[in-house]
């Protein structure tokens, strides 16, 4: 695995940084549970950043790098599935793309709205349909999601069948979530470090206390390893790597979210500080594809068979 970015990857990420710069700060006095910006989504699509996987010299690793970079932003954007899964199924599928597992359609679906493409993956194969308003149920107002989510109330009588192998789509889906989670972990770490470096207690910045520094160091290790495991899975195309990358990302999310909200004390339990924009998204991702237990089983099956 190449650990250094090549010239093409560096250039792509520089362009993404430039495009995302206006969206790096949380709007003043905005305490929403989820933030979106249509202009960010449109700019990503128009400039081809969600299509880099199809470029031979860029491929899935560059797509994963783009997803990780965008997930660091406070704004939720449907990039992971579009960049890493959609090219396998049909690059022309209308966005946003919503992924659901066959038999698990009762849970919250990220980015679900009228006109979205819902891709269902399971024993019946890979199928898709366009979501209509009558199929969609809104999330309750007091539900704490940092993504725009809705629920599927009904399924259409017919769906479009796609030829892509289910196992390949599941592998790419795991890589997509792992890359997104890696970026969320990095974003949450950065904003926590900023807070504890500025907040003082007993005349000292919180970050100067040894116990906190040790735990922050452990959180940094978890964040870095989530990043590298996601990139390895994108590079190798191996099902076991993908399952283990997502397993680790979900495990890391559980541990660091606890730390960060504890470090912020009372502020971490309010919406006045934007930490929730990353940690609440991570919380939802920990349940994707059956959670950590399902990823462990998937890795075992990929390595040793069923």
C-alpha cells in the first residue's frame, strides 16, 4: 500500500479544500441538529469530485480520500455512496443515493427525500427505485440525528434490477462508511482539541492536564488507524479489509464520542457547541450494516468462508 499521496491525489484534495473552505465553519448562532448546503453538493457534482473513482489514475483510493476530507466538514453531504458505490451500480443514478439492506428497511435512511434513488441490497440482488413522497415518513422532531433522515413507509411494486454482484456492492458500501467515519472522527477530534486548548480550569487550559492528554493521544491513535484501514480497504478491494475497516471505525466512534462529550462537560450536552455535528453522525454510522458484530462476522466469512 502506498502511504504517500501521489501528485494527482494531492491536486484533487487541494481542489476539494478550496471548494470546501466556505463551509468549514459553523454558521453563527445555528444550533441545528443537521446542517446541509445545496451549493456545496452541487459544486461537488459539477466539478466531478464524486466521479473520481472512474478515472483510471485516481480510482477508489482517491474517492475514499475525497469522502474522508468532506466528512470533516460540519455540513452533511451525500458523498460517500455516490463516490464509492454508485460507480459500481450505475454512474447515472440520480442523487442523492440512499442505501438500505433488504429486510432492514424499518430504520432511519440517510438523505432520504422525494426524488432520491434508493438502492436495496440483499438476497434478491441489487435493486433500485426512485423514492416518492407517499413512501416516506418523516423522523420525529425530538429524534437526535445529525444527518437528514427519513423512514421508508412503503416499497414500490417493481424495482430496477442491476447486474452488479451483491458482495461487491456490500464491500464498497463498507469502504464508503469507513471512509466517512474516518473523516468524522478527524473532525470531532479537531474541534475537541480546539475547545480543551482554550477552556481553562484552575488557571490552566484543560489540554495541559496529563490525564486528558493521555486520553486525547489514544483518541488520535484510533482516528489515525481508522483512516489508514479505510484507505487500505479502498486500495485492496478485499472484502475482509472492508469489513475490518468498518468494524474498527464503528468501535473507534463508540470510544471517542464518549471521551469528547465528557471533555466538554456541560457544554458537550448542549447544542451550543457544534461537537454534535460530528459525534451524532458517528453514532448513526455505528448502527449501519448491522453494527460492529455484523462486521466481525463479515470479516470472518470473507477470510474463512461461511
